[in-house]
C-alpha cells in the first residue's frame, strides 16, 4: 500500500486479501462515485445558484439547505440503482429507506449523514458526508428489518467520511486500520495520501461550542476550564471549532485533540440531551477513531457499545485522543 496508490487499487488489494468482500467493495465504490459529484457541486454551489434553503425542515426541525437534499437524493438514487444495500437510513429521512428490488439480495445496511456541517454550506467552510455500514441480521431476499438497523456500533463492518475542504478526502476503515485518500478532481480518482492513520495519544486542541457552557454539567465546565489553565504542564490548549463535525474531527484525528458535544441541560425536570446522532455521526467516527488509537465516549459509555433505540437517536459525544478523553472522563465520572 504505497503513497499515491489509487483508491481503486487499494480496494482491490483489500478485496483480494479478504478485508472486504465484493458486496462491500461495490458499496464503497458507489459512495466514492457519489462523493465526486457532491464534491463538484459543493465547489460550484455559489455559481450554480443551489445555495440557500429549500424552505423545508428535516426530521429534527432544522432548516434544510439545498445541498443537503441534493446530496441526500444522489446517495439514495445511487444505492437504489446499484442495489448495493438492502436498506438505508439518512439524517434527512424520518423513516428508513427501503432498497430497490435489486438491493434486497444485498448483505449490507447503510447509514449516512449526506451533508454534515450544513450551517457552513454557504460560507465556504469545510463540510462532509459521513457513512456507516452494517451487515444485515435478517435473511437476504427481503428489505431490511428494524433489527438490521438497531445494531451497536461494534457491529459496523466499515465506516468513514468524505470531507469537502481545501481538497476533497476520503478517510475510511473496514476494521483493518484507517486510510486517507485525496481526490484529484481532474481525474475523478482518489490517491492514497494518509496510509494507516494513527491519532496522537494526546493533543493540544479542544473543539466545542462554548456558547453552550451554561448547559453543560459541572464536570464538563471544570474540564474545559482546566484546558485553559496556564499553570499546568501542557496547558493551555488551543480552541478550534468550525461547526462542521467532520472538519473538526478530521483535524483532531491527524493532529491530536478532543471534540466535545456534551449533553445539554433542557430545563427543570427534563432529561439532558445530546445533539449529535449516534448512528450516522457518533458510531462511524467512533469506529474510525478507535481504529486510529483514539477513544469515543458519551461521558459514561463507550459510544460503540450503546444499543440504539431508534435510528435518529441523539448522543453526547466526547471523541479524539485517548489521553484527552480519559482526562475528561476523570472530571465527569
Ligand atoms: P448537520 O449539519 O449534519 O446537522 O451536523 C451539524 C452538527 C455538526 O456538524 C457540528 O459539529 C454541530 O452540528 C454544530 O452544532 P452547533 O452549531 O450547535 O455548535
Ligand atoms: Mn451532521
Ligand atoms: Mn447533515
């Protein structure tokens, strides 16, 4: 696996050494093909007048930007057309999406966040697509069932993300390390640029929306305050938060650091609530970060051990360098 190897060659190697089977290879190549179109449209968004909002709202009541829906449609159409999944679930769709007839024989179920960082679409800040792939539990030959969707993150067979930034990258794992590829838009081909990514055990960066400080538990407040102390070895850390989880995660994965979206106080008598979604934000990034030597927790549980109750389950997310996550847990446990 040499630097500069094409993604296709890398995937064929992975297929011949048994890391991925033909069905997973087809599914990943479908995602790659769609990512090239999304990347192209993200880069032209300002020109092609597809900026702005559709005026619609998604299942979470959030305003949907046109590129979200476009990316969502591209992914759903591609998967149905190729038949590479027996079912899929998207941030933008309230219910799971049935496969095409062709897809019912597929082994795989796909979750995706078609465009993560929507608030940054029209201000030229990096955004991304996150995906998570499971093997179905139910018999092949039918559409996916609820038990196919409600699996722990430890059951993922592959996960990763595309980040549309100064360059477009794919970072993915199929359980055999984390590998990063950079797109050459002129060739519509990805090339291996970050082989076997390992995240530093400790960083000097923390990423969180400090506007939410008053909604955090006291342990989180004390932890973040401790990162700013100047009388402690290795502190203060730098604050870096762009508001696109994929972009903040990717920077911390490569350079080390911790991303926090803690659960928030919802007012008297109401349960605390996380913002990010377990199945298509928390779990895929947890698989990537653990494969790279990092950790992902909700403050009490390992993210990938959480048994989901529903496909849009929200979760508190503390993710990144293992020593930093460990230090956070010491403040909240
Ligand atoms: P999405 O655009 O897919 O809804 O995700 C947005 C998420 C995540 O990307 C980011 O880290 C977080 O929302 C930012 O939330 P705040 O604006 O509340 O900080
Ligand atoms: Mn998102
Ligand atoms: Mn999104």
